[in-house]
């Protein structure tokens, strides 16, 4: 059974001619959910408060005009006279993107770097206490740089021993968390855990000064930016483990005691926060854990609960059944899956209510244009029969390859060369490349891609090289998509020339990505970095 979830253009599964196709509506709900969250925030440059949530898929596709991350090519495609050139350029840019990504993947494998989330890894995380900017003689940071003692007798409110972490909490994640173990509560038990900003007065308890937060052990109160605390949680003392965390999704701080959440508080400070601990009476001693050792608090369960909470709110959103139907149907139309479309329509007659206002909801029948021809050409390209595909294009749509230096011709000739290499017919590939590539070498905007293809001959095992991506199924698919789009662009009734580039489903994906990114921007670029592929894998496991 095929579950049609949300995938980026290059990751969307190409449905074959199978009858058991079902729709996972979570991706539509997710888009609605993030639109709804953005509606609550008025921005100086625009507001989304006027976008209705229940206008079906049309609301998502048309609301995206404010947030949509259009490529330069797609934006320019309004000029119908240049549509075919721009379609070619669009897919060449996708090719270039894949080329760069493939090179990086090979570099990572060569350096034994197996981490999947580079953005998070590039961000420094606290590993020890800052011994340079501590509060001087009021506290002593031990040699392990994870433990702090208060050796003196406290006399007033300006002799607190405060120590920050060696760097601020990372922000490109769902949440951050650290723990403090109270080795000794000393004379008064005035230990504290919290968060402070850069430049904080290290002789004052966290929470006593502006832009700081502190959960104090002697009274269990929470202090945030002033000397007066507020009821929050239980006191803590010798032998207790307390923790402090930042939930970037909810923009709240949370604190724990002995593995249990004590409470939360609004994070009303936009700047970066340093994990901070404090001691303030004789013989107090605490140690911190920045994640090197397992936390007492079940951080994985907390993460799962936070994600489940968001998923629950998404699943509660009601969407029209016809919206899912229309999205899948337009997808099958756009990519020329004629047999699957027929089976889908037949099966939908008994499971989907009659569709009313179908054209008004952002869908149209223009994608039916040349459906059979597009289906045939896609299969030929996916089977590696490039000569047959070129022959049929000459017969059916000669205007699309009339210019033998066009982008679409380049892609087809490159794919023919690739198929010869794949089959091990290297001498034929060399002759073909010599005859066909010479005219493209003189065109600067094609040179890099032609070199990628020619480089296949330089390796004994080209599939394991930096240009090995050319031998993947996805490269055939990219060429098939380009041919599909160039044929759609010949439709004389086509009004929106951008629509030949991608389906409504992909437009929805762009909108979903834009909503995540805009939400993160409104939070001061704090929060989990959005990776569409990771979201899809999570939704479909």
C-alpha cells in the first residue's frame, strides 16, 4: 500500500500503476496548524490574520503568496515567451543542487562523518563551566570545571558565587536541558539553577537581575528579573538533582527536581541564555551535567511527549475530504500517471463525496493535457530508452527540441551518455560525448554539468564517485520531470506558466516549509531547524 505523505520535489515517491493508494492527510493538517499559529502573531511587514483556515486546499496554496519561497526561475516564468527556456533552467538548477549535495555526501563519507544533522552539530554547546568570568573569590570552580564550592561566609546580597557555562545554550533544536546535583546545601541551602544573559552581574543570584531566571533551593521560588520570587515548586537540598531547560517550540523555560518537571515559565528574553548555577552560603557545593553523563530526567520521553502534543493538535484540525482527493488527483495528472489516475478515480467514486467547486478550489483540468504522451515519454526515460524518447518528441512536440542547444536537449543528451556508461559501453559513450557535448562546452551556463557527465569516464567505479549521483534513478526521474514540464508548457490554454514546473502537492510542501521557517524567524531564529525530509520520515514510520 502506498501512503502519499509530504516529500520535497526530489523525494516525492513516483506512484506506479497500483490500485491500493491511500492518502495520509497529516501533511495538510500540519500546514493548517502552522498557518493557525502564525495567525496569532502580527508582523510589521504583513499579517496572516485574514487567512481563513477552512477554505480547503485553496487557502494553503493562495496564502502562500505572502510566504512562498519562490525560486528566481519560477518567479520569472510569468513571461510565456520564455517559458520553455525557464523550465529548462529550473531543472538544470535542480541538477546543480543535486551535484553539490552529492559532492558533500562523498566528502562526509571520506571523513567518516556519519552525523545527519549538520546545522545542529555546527552549533557549540556547553561542555563545562566558565572559569574566566566567574564571580571571583566568592566561589571556587574545581579542577573538573563542573563543580563549584562556596568557601566563605555570605554577608550580603552582592557576594553570591555565580558561574555560567562556557557558552550559551544552543538554539537550533527543539529544546535544551542541563542538570545540577547538590553535593552539599551548606549553611543556608541558597543554591540556585537558572539562565542568564551575557554580561549578567555574577555577584547576584540568577533571577534577581533583569533578563535572568532562577529556581532557588532555599525557598523553592522562581525569580525572573526582580528580587521578589513567585510560588513555583518544592525546595531542594543536599542529594537532590535539579534541572533547567528551554523549550524553543513553546518559548518556555522548564525546571525539574529529581527527574520530574516542577513547572514552566514564559521565556520573555529574546537573546541567548547561558546555563547558570549559584552558591551563596558556606560549604555549599554543586556539580553540573551538560549531557556528558545520562540525565536523571528522562529527556527522550520529554521530547516524545512534546512532539506527540504537537501531533495531537494537528490531528484535531478538520480538513475537507475532497482536499486530499484533489491533491492526489492533481499530482497524478501532473506527472502523467494515467493508469494510476484512472484506478484512483474509479476507487474514489465510492469513498469520496461528490466534488463541488473543484475548479474553484485551486485545481483544474489543464494537467490532463497530453496525458498519454507524457506517460509514454516518462516510461521511456525511466527505462533508459533515450533515443526513443527523443524520436517521439520530434514527432509529437518538435518545438520543444527545435533548439539543439536548449537545456532540455542538454539533459536528454547527457542522459543518453549516462545510459551508455551504465551499460558499460564506454567507447560508444566517448564517441557520443565527443559528438554531442562540444556545442555545450562553449556555453558557460552548461559547462559544469557537461563536465560532471564526462567525469564518469574517469572512474573505474563511477557509481562510488562524486558524480555517481548521475547513475541513480533520481537522475532519470529529473530528466523525465523536465520533459513532462516542457510538454505542459506547450498547452495553449495554460494560464499560469509556473504550474508546469511542479504539482499542487509540491506547492503545499513549499508552503509548509515556509510556515516552519517563518515561525522560527518570529522566535528570533531560535528553535529546531526545519528539515522536511526528517518530518516526512517521522510521519511515515
